[in-house]
C-alpha cells in the first residue's frame, strides 16, 4: 500500500466518523432562563426542556443558580447533602472547578450543578470584586465542550447572579405567564438585557416562552396574541399550558417527561426542544 493510499483511507475514516467527531468536539449552546418574577415556570422549563433534549441524546447540563435550589430539589436531591455547590464555584473556581460539582441525575444524559442556600451569600461577596459579572462565564468555559446544551436556572431577581447568567449565555429564555400582570416586569428585564449586551455580551439573543397558559379564559388568549405582537421575531411557537401535572411531578422528584411520559405537558416541552435545537443552529452560524 502506497503512502497516498493510507492517506485516502485515513480521510475516508475521518469522513465516516464525521458526525461522531462533530458531536464530541462541538461547543455547548448556553441558555439563561430568566425572569425577575417568581413562579412563572423558570425552574420547570429548565428541568423539562433539559430532559427533553437529554431524551433525544444530547448531553445536557443544568446549572441551579437560585439559592432556593428548586431545580436541585425537583431532581430529587437534598440541597444540604452537597459538600460543594455552585456557590463555591463562583466564589473560587480555581479551587472548586465546575467539573468537580457536576452530578449525574436519574435522567440519562442530564447532569446538574447543584445549589443550596449558601448561594444567597454570593450576591454580597461578589459585588466588590473586579470582574464580578464574569465569574460564572469563566467557570463554564473549561467544560463547554463536554455538553451540547447548558441551561442556567436564574433566581427571581435582577442582581449579581442573574447578571452573571446573562453574561454567560448565548440566548436568554424569558418564561412569561399569559396574564396581563406578567407583562409589567418585561420592560425592566429588557433594560437589563440591553445593558448586558452593551457592556459584556453583545451577541446575547432573547426568546419569549409563553407558560401557564389557561386555555379557558379569553384574557389569557389576548395576552398570547399581545406577546406575539410585541415580540414577533423572538417568540417560541410552543405554548406551555397550565396543568397540575407539573406540581405532581415535582413532588415525585422527577421531570414530567418521566412522570407522565405521554402527557400533553411532556409533549409541549418536546416541541419546545425542537425549536431550541433550531435556535442553537442559528446561534452557532
Ligand atoms: N405550566 C404549568 N402549569 C401549572 N403549574 C406549573 C406550570 N409550570 C410550573 N408550574 C408550577 O408552578 C410552580 C412555580 O413554577 P417554577 O417553575 O418553580 O417557577 P419559577 O422557577 O419561575 O419560580 C411550581 O409549583 C410548578 O410545579
Ligand atoms: Mg425557580
């Protein structure tokens, strides 16, 4: 066999394994799930969207970035059982690299960086530091080739933690309840996003997700249309309806995609996952 035969054979092998090759070296698309209003479905979206992508075979990391640790709890963990959490990582990522705290979950391909109440102290500790808004981004950087998608579950505030999440993300997903009062905080959130784009993350994109939609009320339907009018190019087509199944799944400590596999709610998050896969392609290109 001549040298160029070996060369051609080698090229052929690389070509044959190209999808796998691409899969292992691709960089994660990072999403911050953000809204300063509590109870709008941030944690639920993080968990269900992450599970839907994991179910499709993508490698997904969920970062619990809320001191209330709802995401950690919803995956069946006791937040106080972790010796180190995301708090240690963002305070001192050299001593506590993100890699060290990442934990497997009951869902295949889905991992979590857990949080607990310690994280509440981070706001005060970081604020005086130089580059306080970049700590999470720097912590994610070394591991971003190991995942296809990373979702950051923000707290219900617009402080240090949320700013860190927005600086780290390619896209911010804003879950909005389909109620008039839910529209009120969007202006303030829009201002923060604009500031982050100007100061540190110019390519940050925004997508609106309509959640907890009550199909029985006319008022809900009007808000659905109003959001479409205000954000024509930034809105997900999928609408998440209101159902008690989410609360039942949280109690069981498993995502709805496992708890009620073929429910309408699980299917809605699978549809959303398809939209997010398309969004990620646009982010990369
Ligand atoms: N589409 C939905 N329909 C009904 N209940 C929901 C829905 N999405 C979330 N929930 C429930 O509402 C509560 C708040 O949701 P959560 O995701 O924790 O909001 P956030 O993280 O924004 O505070 C939880 O008990 C959750 O189970
Ligand atoms: Mg939450």
